[in-house]
C-alpha cells in the first residue's frame, strides 16, 4: 500500500518544569511517518528532537496530544508495541558489556518473547552487512566504540522491528564507521521504517526520504528535501573577480546587503583575484551586486550558478523560522 501510515503524532506537547521555570520543549507538533521510509528529525540544539523521540517511545509522557504507533496509542499501549520497535538513543550502547554480541541478542530476544531461531538469521545478516560477523562472540566491553554502536544496531535489527528509532546514530563514530552505518541505514528501509535524528546534514541529505525541521519546539518545515529546496528558492552564484588595487572595498558594501537577503563568502585567490560565493533570496539582487562591483571596478571574469546546498536551505529555514501553517 503506498504511503501507509505507521506512526502518527497529533499536536503533541512536552513541557518540563525546572524550578519555577517552564520549558516548552515541544509545542503542538504533528507529523505522520510512512511505512518503509527514513524520516529524519532535524533542528538546532535544544529544538526538541530528543523530547519528541522519547515521547514516541513512551519514555516520557506528552503533556497534550496523542501518538498512534502501529495502531496503538502511546504511551497507554506502549507494552503492546515494544516487540515491534527498536531504538538506540544518543549513541548509547545499551548492551551488557560482559556478554558477547550474540549473547546480548539472545538475551534481549528472550525479554521480547522471541525464539533464538527467529533472531539468528537477521542477526547474522546484519553482522555480515556491518562487517561484524567475526565479532559476534566478542564481549561487548572489548569492542571499540564504533563496533559497540554497530553491535547495538545488530541487536535491534535481529528483532525485526517494524519501526526503528535512532537518535544521533553517528555520534562519536570515525569516518569509516560512519559510512558503514550510513550504508546500513540506507538499506534498512527495505526491512523496516526508520525515524532518526541527526545534526549531520550531509548524512541526512543522503539517507532521508522526508524530514521534519524543529526550531524551539515548533515544526517549521516538513517534506522531502527536494520539496524543501524548492520551497525556499535560494539563488547561488560563484563569481571570479579581478580587483583593481584602489577599490577593494566592494566586500563591505555587499555584506551590508545582508538584510535584503544577500549572503557572501569570499576566498582570496591572490592579491588581485577573489572567488565570491553569493546566496541571494531573490535572483534580481544580482543587479545590485553588479552595480556595487562596477562602482568598485571589480570585474567578474567568470560567473557560474551553484546548486543549492542543503546546509544553506536548512539555515534559511531556521532563520526564517516561523511555524508552518501547512507543511509541504
Ligand atoms: N529532563 C529535562 N528537564 C528539563 N528540561 C529539559 C529536559 N530535557 C530537555 N529539556 C529542555 O527541553 C528543550 C529541548 O531539549 P531536547 O533535548 O528535546 O532538544 P534536542 O533538539 O534533542 O537537542 P540536542 O540537539 O542538543 O540534543 C531544551 O531547552 C532542553 O534544555
């Protein structure tokens, strides 16, 4: 069935009381997650991602709103979905360190009411994919941090979860392990639905089908990355400039156009040549840039357009930031 909804959060709210202060961590956000997609939660520090994930897992109670997961109400029916969900929170590797990876898998299978025969095959499959086949008999405490992270993932995946929740799955991993994790996560959607949070925008851009961007507890954008890119309409150019000695002040004037929607980054190639990268909120702003350059006798000898980078789109969405009435 196309776009079968496996999780639905409806106007969920989370507030914490700290002394006399109330922190509104999540402010009435709603979203659906579809079967076999990778859905990413993004946002700056403190925007409410972990609070949202904890509510989905029934680890903290929403103050208002409701969550439906696989047909059950969370947190009321959380025990009924436990056998169908897996989670790794903020790089935590919640395994028993004195037991081997395999013993951990069988131990958690037992807790979830599963037979060894049910979990053996997926355990071996994911151990193979994650280059961990030779480490299944190693005590977890003797594995490197990256391997422990992979062991935690194998342990979750061996249970064949219908929904897998990963909070910062790349936290603390080296580059090689990050790529292995990324490949595994990309492949995961053949088997399950993944909800993840990450600060690594390039990783999210590469793996996520859809994403939700949070800012200060509010949902400010949601949709596939390409849709978000279209909605923000940034125009990016790269100019190679030949400067004249007397007139090097062009940069200050361009920087002062920030409030109009101009962002500028300059790399000095040599004393007489600059490479200038411009991000414009309106394409017409290029005329203002050209007038300024003319005034300073800085001559563009090469102009090219740049594809919008997801980082720029993300930053623009965060800067623009008001809560969306209707998400894409
Ligand atoms: N247990 C708690 N008690 C009080 N305040 C909390 C608690 N947990 C989170 N907060 C506050 O709620 C807000 C949202 O925090 P949360 O951890 O959900 O954000 P986040 O987007 O996951 O942040 P990060 O990217 O830094 O992990 C922050 O202001 C945080 O200080």
